[in-house]
C-alpha cells in the first residue's frame, strides 16, 4: 500500500500523479480529491503531511520538471573546450532531444487551462534559466568572439522566450505548418545575431514534436 512507502517514495508518487492530472485536466480543474483518488489508498492527511496546499504541489511539480533541464544547462554552461556559440547550439539540440519531450507533447497539456503552470514556465525562464545559465554562456561568447551583442541579458531572455513560449505549439495551439514557420523564423533571427544554432537535424526533431502534439491534441 502507498501508505507504507518511505516518505520520499510517497512524495514522488504524489508528484507523479499530480503531474499527470495537471497535464490532462489542467491545474484549475484538478482537485486534491482527484489526486487522492489516483494514489492507491493514500489519505488526504498523508498528502497534507507533505504539502500545505494544491499550489504547493504545483510548485513541487514544476520544480521537478525543471530540475533535469537545469542540470543539463549547468553541465553545458560549465563544460570546457566549447565556445559560447557552440554551447548555445548544444543546449538547443539536447533540450529537444530529451525523451521526456515526447511524453510532454503526447500528453499535450492545455496551457489555457493551466495559467499557473504557464506562469511558472515564464517565471523559470526569466528568473532562473536566463540569468543563471544563458547569460554566462553569452558573456563567454562575447569574450571569445563567437557572439556579438551589447545586451547579453536581454538577448538571453529573447532567445528563451522565443524557444520556450513563442515556438511552443502547446501554448498557441499551432499546427505543424505554423510551428515549422516559427522554427524557420527563429533560425533566421539567430543567424542575424551570428548564431547558427538551428540545423536541419534540429528542424526535423522540432517537426517531429509538433506532429506528436497535433496527433494527440
């Protein structure tokens, strides 16, 4: 029974169930009781032992979602032997190649019913990912001559907002054709900054994810 598991396993079970329900039903339309009903006998008291509210669960879910991504960003940021431009290209390639992306695009969360999840995505992009991972890489690129900009902070935010929000078909319900056009414009924009970070292999992977989303939406 779930109640006999170790505390860390109980927390993991709660977060896994909450993540699935938030993705399928939307945060606003998922109740604590919905989560309990899918926990195999875990009581409401046991949930509140670990989390004070549904919003606390959402925070933990989004933290879990971003932890792996942020570790990947940190590993690339701190790697040696790569220019700033090469690090940016590796980030884009590895971000879209992760198997978890197939799972997320298959579930196809409705961000229109997940305003808190969307806000968490925006907050993590601007307050965490951009300053902690992308800005240092851009500043390295400025130093090694592979990136040319006088505004590294703003360029970092622009790149991530375009990649994570504007190009995300789950936010704007974009078709495969619309997504492809956005990918092409993004590539052209990056080339304007001297950053050829989008290649044919990446475009094909982005189209694949868009097809997965369109099939399951």
